[in-house]
C-alpha cells in the first residue's frame, strides 16, 4: 500500500520558485501530493523546474510573474485565477529574494535600494494581501515566509536586502496577531547557511563549510507548510 502523502491535494503557491530554497520547497511539496503553482520572473528556470517535477509524476503549474514589476492588481488576478481553476488555495510560500552584493549605502544606486526593498518586502506583502481572501476559505491555509538572520543582514553593506529582511521579520508576528482568529497560520522559517547564488554574492572569497545545499531544508519547508509552529522563526 502506498503511504499517504502529507500534503495530498493541497493547492500551494510558491513565489520565487526558481531560486535555491524556492525550487526545493516546490519539489518537496509536489512529492507530498500538493498541487503546486510555481511563480517567478525567469520563464526558462520555471520551465526547467516544472519538467523535473513532472518527470517524477507530480503536479505542477507555472505562473510566471516578475515581482519587481507586478502591481497589486496583478497579484489579485493571480489569486483569482488560481482559485477559479483549482477551487481553493491552501498555502503560500514566500522564497523570492533579490540581492546584488555587499555595497556601502553611500555608493549604492538609489534604484537598487528601492528594488531590493520592493522585491524582498513590499511584493511579499502585496502577494499576501491578494491571497488572504482565498486562504481564509481554507482550513489548511498557511503563509510561510523564508527569513534570513537579522544579526547578519543588519551589519554593514547589506543595504536594501538587510532593510527588507528586518521588515519580513516584523511582518510575521504582525500577520500572526491580525489572523489569530482565523484558520490561517503564519510561520517564518530561518534556514541555516545554504549554497545558493545569493550567498555566493555575499561571500565571494569565503570557504564556508557550514553551508549546505537547499535540499537539506526540504523537510523544514514541509513541516512549516503543514502548520508546524515548532519551525517558527527557528533555524533547522
């Protein structure tokens, strides 16, 4: 007898699915039986991920959207189209990240500061706002926000990314309080060091033997998406 899959038939939207953590989360959700919608800016990378998930016999659907340019109306349209096609939305996973590299604030292009804050924070809030009406109709609804260590990103040179990360940390308890009387759980996960393109831009010359491949945190993502509060704001 085939073992029951823990996210069977749940409809989960993964934002930033082309990135290291986002792609692993999408794969792990699909393996657990979820109907995964993957979103991000790079159609090519989303297509590559979709083929990998489909090759395993799991469900995946692409919804390309550039978080930098998407308007609140476009986020609302995405949520509406998902619920029209699937009849529900059970989970939202935020893994999108934008980071150009460590630079003194004084020397950073002002547009880059705005871009980092928007992609890493503002778009995250807009997407959540758009999805909340659909999520409130599902008893299994969970919003998972991938966080970084503020002790690290509040140090010099982290610029807009560091500012946005502080905002995401504030967003988790804010949403928790506002949604405490609903079925929606809001969970912030803080994985440890991962071997990703973002980290390589921050530690160009570093030989970091503590960083692991994002797949090491697949189980953490699954537990969080199942509403396990023990994962909340805790490293794996």
